[in-house]
């Protein structure tokens, strides 16, 4: 697995968790205090996020961090 | 869980994986091309690492990235 693939898989985890929570990218962005384009970038694997930032995402999405970090 | 706890748990995952591989912090540092103190910092949760960097660690330690990313 290369870095690109890793980030894509992680991004899909975020996307699925967001969809399960039933919020749009715009709503998620507002909850996170970021620009909506940033959410799009995360979900398409264009952000190399730090572990602490992933924790923030998990808290806002109200999911176990392992759900976001499990790379299939 | 807070950020500190997350990074500590992640650091222990790295430490256990390194010990299972049977390499010292110094040897691991050499394999990673970093200073040994950096390895100590990772293992004690003082580095907020990016996902791509975790992938590098996993490759050098020859473990599945999920072993490093699973937060108990």
C-alpha cells in the first residue's frame, strides 16, 4: 500500500461515518470549524492528517476513532 | 479519550511492534533515517504523527498498519 491509497481509504472511512451520522459535508465543516472544501479534500484522500486531528473528527462524528483508523 | 492519551497508546503500539521485531530504538532510528531521540518521543506519545508517516513506520517495522493504528 502506498501513501495515496492509505489516505484514500482513510477518507472513505470519514465519508461513511459522516453519512451514517446523516450530515452533509457543509454541516460537518461547520461542526469542525473548517471550510467545506477541506472536508471534500479529507474524504478524497488529499489531506495527510495527524492522529490528533483524526481524534477531533471522531469526536465530532461521534464514532470510535478505530472506525476511522481501520484501513482495509 | 484526549489527544495525550491517544498518542501514548499509539506510541506503545509502535514500541511493542519494534520490540517484536527485535530492534533497539537506535537500530529503528537508523532504519527510519531519524535521530534516536525521535523514536523515544514517538514511543512516549510526544509526536503527533501524520497518517503517511505511520505508514512509513509500519513498513520499516514490517507490520500491518492497523497494528499500529488500533487504539485500545
